[in-house]
C-alpha cells in the first residue's frame, strides 16, 4: 500500500514541478537582457515550429534582421514560393498537359469514349460555330428599331448614342430644320420603347 502512495506522491510532485516551471516567467533570450520573454520568433527557416522568446524590443529587432530566404539560391527561392501556393502539399496534373489541337478536334468529331454517357448527344456531332442568336421581339420594338436605325442586338449605350444623333438632326431648333414635331415625338417614343425592353 505504501508503494502505491509513493508512486502517486512522486507523480503529483512531478506535476507540481512542471507547473511551477511553466508558471515561472520566461526571460528574454537576447544576450544580457533581463526583461521577460513574452514574444516568440521562429528559430530558423528549417524549423518554423520551434521558437525563441524575446521581449518586445528584441523581438522587433530579431524579426527585422531575420531573412527566411537567407542562404537560398534563386531557384530554391522560386521552388519554395511555388510550394507555398499549394500549401506545401504535393499535387499532380490530372492529364499529361493541355489537350493538343488534334485531341480537341477528335472530341468535337465524337471520337472519344463516353462509357457513363456524360455528354449530351449534341456534343457527339461535329463542332460547328454557334449561329447568331435569334430574338423574339414584338412589332412595336421592330418599328422602334427601324425608327432609330438600329438592329438587334442592342445595348443601352448604343441606343443612347443613336438617339442623341437623331435628336440633334431633327430637333426644331437645329439649323435649317423645319421643326417637325411629329418626327421628334416618334424618335422619343421609339427610344422609350427600346429602353423599356432592354431594362425589363
């Protein structure tokens, strides 16, 4: 029974001793400094998880003069930078480089294996350039486009530019203009119709 007590007491003493050591203030590791070392800095580029402990002033001085790349060649610095972009984990390409021109053409010709039927049937046909998009627009929009001299596709910027040109040309105050209010009203209405169409 006393043996068990002795073992238990020795374990408790060891635990209390380690607590006392961890509770003791850590001194700055800078030579001849007696301040407490509360700030850590890595020991070396090869061992970034092992630290030296300094007071704030000496930690700043140490970090200012510490160069992670010191002693590395340009190639080693580049290799380290590249490894850092993938979190220092190995990575491998999924294929042997980008596809060749022939591989791309073979894909569009349908010369490939698709055991899981992933691709839609239309992709198995030879590649053709997409046709111009078709627009389903009403007669009022077609008339408005004709009035402004535009055709689909239209962007707001192009619409505004065409509108400004026509308003300047047909405005009643323009030099040599008879002042046809009906034409200005038609231009304004066409502009409003197309703008509503583009915004909605």
